[in-house]
């Protein structure tokens, strides 16, 4: 018997996430649209994460537990193992709303030329939504979410390539720049009220020092051959804005 190919590949990466991995797993399990596979990439957890994961092992198409080179290496592993037409990453602690895949599938059925789509997501301070590609030349605030809200066609992701591991904090920015500016992939977003997921507070980026993230943001622009004078203007503006925020 030939097994039906899933439409969605949901990738969850985790390391020592025993306090929040279960709610992520359950949020995927409870989707109203069932045509998906769930791939779990664990970075060799030393707490009770794997014990919890294996409680739900029947829900996963693949479980990989091994040391990696960081979160983006784990993303790459998951993408390589995916079989679905569209890929979405749902990090440990974040959750999909029960109609998330149904909402995204509706858009993809109507707009069958899309390479990717951003769904609205809920953070503790409000809803993040929309897709404004023109902003990418001067701001990274052009989209709703890289994980949980971002769905990309696997064939389109292959055109972009894997996440670049030389970037420790913002390899997703580099991925987007290559996808949107260099490969000119076609994307859109759901409406504000069509929320597909919720973010847990205290994620990967929130634990990273500002200066390291800021330097890497500029480096990504430089390495992608963006105009050096524009990069300098962005650096000056963001530095002024950051110090103004600290002073006030």
C-alpha cells in the first residue's frame, strides 16, 4: 500500500524543553486538518524532554535526537527529512491554533502560485500580522513570524537553500533575504484576525544580547551585497534609536 504524501510538514526543534514541549506537541496533534506529518528534532536533551516526546511517539513521522550545531542546524535537519508540500517550523513552547493548517490550506488552494505565506501570530503584547516585502531593504520588521506563522513550499525552499550556520542568531533573516530579494519568491499573509499560532515568552532571540544580534543583522545585509551606504544609514539610525530607548 502506498502511503499518502502529507501536504504539510511540521518541524519542531527542542533541547531541554521539558516544561513546554508537551503543549507544542498537543497543539499539532489537535489540528482540524489532519493531512500533515510531524517531525521532532531534539538536540540531545538531558532533562525529561525525550521521556515526554516518546509518550507521543505515534504522533511523529520521525524523531531525531542527536547533538547539533545550534537551532538552525536543527531546522536544516528537519527540512531535509520533510515529505510535505509545505513546511512549517513550530518551536518548543510555541503552539498552533487548532484551525491553523485549515486557514493556511484555504489560502494555498486559492492562490496556487504562492511560494510561501505568513500567518498572523499572537505574542504576549499583541497580534503580529502582515507581509510588507518592500521594507526588507531597511527593516527586518516586514513579516509576522519565522516560526509557527511561516509556511514555505518545499520546492521553493530548495531554491533558497539551507539556513546558513555562520549566523548564530538571525539565519532566518538571511534566509528571507535570499528568498525575497535574490530568488524573488512570491508570498502573502493571512488577515490579522486569522491567527494561526501563539508564541511563548522567553524564546531564543529574547535571550541573545542586543549588540550581537544587531551586528549580525548588518553582516547579513553586507554579505548579501546590499548597498553599503544604506547599511551605514540603518546602523546609525538603529543605534540612535536604541540609545534613546535606554535613556528614556
